[in-house]
């Protein structure tokens, strides 16, 4: 038999089983801890490729003198690359089967000075799982993921994320209402009266500029919010190369054949690429000193090759400060060329004070 004869081979394919990757909803149990087998070393090449392609050009991560000026010995690994590199190795075990990414929160940077060459170890613990009566073919799973330094055991990054995960067998339902805790999000009704009549833009990138803008908006029908000029169009490097460099094996980012029949009709950008572009746009207008963490991160619609991602920022609050930096809370929204939000999240960062 000639296995390479086209008709013969097609018949053979129909008769053979596929060795599947990933886990279904039924495979997870609450409290289960998963050690993700891939060990990813944070290379300088991958770090610079990620930061350059997502327009994160803060000199702290590129120049030794700029890094030393804010307390680092050498330019550290970029925090967005660290997030993506911790997330990537989890995909095969947690979400390779597909399903909607419902959100991520409690993202915290436990160590800022992460050097290129650091080898990661990543584990995830199942925090909870529940059924979705609105989508009986899926369940909902929440994990807490931790990225640690393999040599020292030190925790570098933690976060919680929630996904819809396909079931091996659809759940029987009575056709009742959804009990999936927000799987289908209803947007609040915002009339014209809820929109501020004025938007104030900070005059500069320093902590005092954000604080002054909030003070100016106080007791007025105003908000501190502004757009960022830059946009980044998603190309093959952004959509396919960057996720694969973090060991993100999800077919959504590299299998055009499978994705042709999906709701997006094409491969889609890794959410952390979209997020990093949004934050890169924002950081270009900030004097960032340190990242603290992010919460309530959501991805609102597909980003596919050819889409352009822009950024919008709202300043929510300022906190304690010292001679070096002060804490600022932002809401960041990434949007596409059709002005449709594609990502949103709150972020806290230490912003340099004007010396």
C-alpha cells in the first residue's frame, strides 16, 4: 500500500484517531495544582523583540544608564514580556481546547528586577469551576498561576484568569437562565448625562501632572482622559511569532486552516500582545518608574491580522508619593480602527516625580 497516494491517505486519515492536546472541563478539579512542563528561559532576544514590536520603548528597558537612574543595575526584562512568558507555558494544559477568555485579575509583579537569562517555572492551581447553563457545551474554570525563578524559587508574578473550557460531553439543561457569573455581559446603560462634558489631559508625564489634572477635574463635570497618537497594525510577527516565542500553542494564533471556520474567520492576536500594545501606547506618555499590577482585564472582541490597535487612558486616582515616584491608578482601553474596544483593564504603577 502506498500511504502517500492522495486517495489512499485520505481514507487512512478517516480511520485513524487523533492524539489530542489539552484538557476538557471534566479534567479539572478544584484545588488541583498543575506543574507546566515547559521551562522558558527569558532571553534578551525575545525580551527585546517583544518590547520593540509592541512599541514599549521606555529607555529603562533598553539603556543601562536609564535603568541605573531608577535603581536597576542593568535593563531588566520588560514586565509585559514577563506576563506573556508566564501565561504561554500554561496554554497547553489549561486552554488549548479553546473557549472564551473571560478575564484576568489580581495580576501582581512580585519582583521588578528580573534579569534576562532567568529560567521560569510555572504552576497553576484550580481556584474554582462551575457550569454554564447558557452554553451547555462549556464549563467555566478559574486558575491562579504563579511564575517563579527556577534557581531561587522566588515568586516573580501571579495572576488569576477565568476561561470557558469545552466539555467532553455537553451538560443537560432545562433551558433556564444563565448562571455562569457574567459569561454574557450586559453593558450598563449610559445616557448622555453620564458622559463628562469636559476631558482634561495632563500637561506632562510625571506624577505631579496626573495629580494636578485630577485636582482640576475635581468638583467639575470633567474626567481626566486622553487618546494616544500611536497605532500598531497587527502583522504576522505580532499575531503568530510573539505568542509562539512564549510557548503559547493555542491554535487560535497559528492555525489558519482551523480558524477559517471560527467566528473570527482568521487567526487572532494573543491577548497579551494586544494588552502590551495598549500599555505601550500609554507608557509613551508616562514617566513610569515601576509597575505594581493590573485588575479586571477583559478582551472584548477579536483582533486579527491587519487590525490596528490604538490606546485610550483614563486617570482614576493618585496615591502616596515620595521624592522618587507616586502611585497612579489608570484605566486603559485598546480600540481598533473601527473605534471598537478590544481590551480594557485597570493598572496601578509608580510614576516618576518631577525632580
